C-alpha cells in the first residue's frame, strides 16, 4: 500500500512535503518523494508523524481530578494524595489506569512510562504474589511501560524477588522517601540486567531541607507514616549527591522534575549521561515553578517530557505539554519540543529506531489539520487535538 499526505514530520521535527510511505504487512518499508502516475491513498492536507512518548505519568491517579482543585501547598497536596490512595481498591486503580490509557491514546501518545503503585496485601502488609496490574491490557494499541514504584524500605528476601520479576523498569519515588540501603539492594539485585530507572529529583525545597538536616515538615510526614528516619540518612548532602553515592546516576536513569539543582550538579548529570524529564504544567500547578530549561540545553542534557498525573496536570496530552512550552519559552523552537516528545524520549527509554522507516502502522498518526507553510511544525503542534488526531492503525483509518 502507498500512503501519502501533504506533510510528513521526520525525526527532529523536519517537515517533508509531498513524500509518500510504502507500507507492507502494516510496517513502513520505504519513504520516498511522491511519484507522478502512481496511485496513492491520500490522507489529505495535514501531516503524518509518529505517535508521541510520555516519559512520566501516574495513570492510577487518572480518576483523582479533584486533587488538582484542592488549595494549599505541595505538602498538603501530598497528604491529600496519600489519603486518596488509602481509599482505592485494586479495581479502582485498574480503572484509573484504563481511563488514562484511553485518554493517552485519544491524545496521540503511543508509548508511556507509567509509574505503577506497588500493591500490598491489606492484611499481611506483604507483597501480592498474584497477577500484577502490568498483566492487564486494554483495548488500545498504545504501549504502556509499567515502572514499579518503590517507596520506603524494602527488606531483602521475598520482596526483592518480587521486584526482580518486574517489568521494564523501577521507579524509586525520591531520594527523600527511599532509604539508600534499599536503592543499593535493588540496584545490586538487578545488576547485569537491562533495567531502566526513574526517580523524582530535587522536586521541592522540603526534600532538600530534609536531606540536608534530617528534620522539618517532610521528616514529620515520614515519621507520621511510620518510616524510620535514621534509615533515610545520612543527612547533610543533596539529592544529587545521594544518587551519586548509590550509583543511580547513569544513562539508564531518567531524572524527573529537577527544579532545584546547583551548577555543579547539572554538570555531573551531563557527565553521567542521565536523561531529564520535565513536566512543566505539573511543576507550575504544584510548585508555582517555571523551570529554567536553558540551563539543561546549554549543557546538552537530553530532555524528554512527561505529563505527570491528572492529579496535578489538566490533561495527559503531550501535545498540550509541547504547546505550553512553545507559548512560554520564546527560546525553544518547535523542533526542540518535538524532539523532546519523540527522539529524546525514545533514547531515554532505550528504544532504538523509533523512526518513521520501519515503524508499525499502529504507531503512526495523521493530523487532520491545516498546516501553514510559513511554520509547518508549529502549526502541526498547535493543530493536534482529539478532533484532528487519527491513528493510521485504526480500523477505519485507511
Ligand atoms: Zn510524578
């Protein structure tokens, strides 16, 4: 089958005009300039591109919209989330994940890194041995990569074996919520395996204060939750220092938020080849922070994008995240933000070859909108919506 549209968005956000795709067995096998006299399936005046990649979300919170509306600071929001989590059954969590998958699909996300809550048996406080949520599949073709979330101390033994059975990766909640000994045990038990890691890093002043001094409002919350504070020490250092000491600064790690980093820490992150995932709308809602992206770009630190959850961001659309960036950061080009949501994100997730050539039909979008030739990529980004996004793999698409 030969497919064409007026525009094709290539990696890096380059717009190609009048190109066609040759598709065999639902896979793109050739991309070439449109040839006269050949018969094409013409999609229209819009653009074909790869689906986007969301590198940080918590789909289980997809029914927790009301948490976004609550007033108060980050600490009270955190308390609200903990309280909300306590009211959810396994079925509620599953429903949230399915709702999030549906919204992600409708908003043009093909792959998403989803932080999966660890389920504990309510009676024994032991780890469930039954089927994990990661086994559940929805009717959507988008790909969910579950990263099991670790909070607090995990004792060696059965729990570690449970974790080792895990999926694509591990999410340590944060350097202020996971004891270094637990991080070390898990890194050691997964040594030699291709495991990806992600962690919220330097997200709040509370986190920094706690790691520096071992006290403050965050210490009070952890103690209240039954965490042994001495295990979260030694105190006196920074979030980045903690990660360096446990060996988590590597190209296999995605650092999320990174609101409060010193110059030297940024240099270290660059040297170690880590990826940084920004969730700009969530940073604004929860912390009132407009991230200084220039500092990352200046050093060549690869940036990818996440939406965070519906408990802090108004949608799970990565296009919305890109539009927010283009509207608030005059120094970012449409190509910069498109790369964050595609090429950089694919590298962060170790997905070689997330490119148009060789891609499956189900990973491709057609954006059914008017594209202005003056700035075609910007108009594609601003034209992408639930109404204009069409998945080429969908039954009625072709
Ligand atoms: Zn998060």
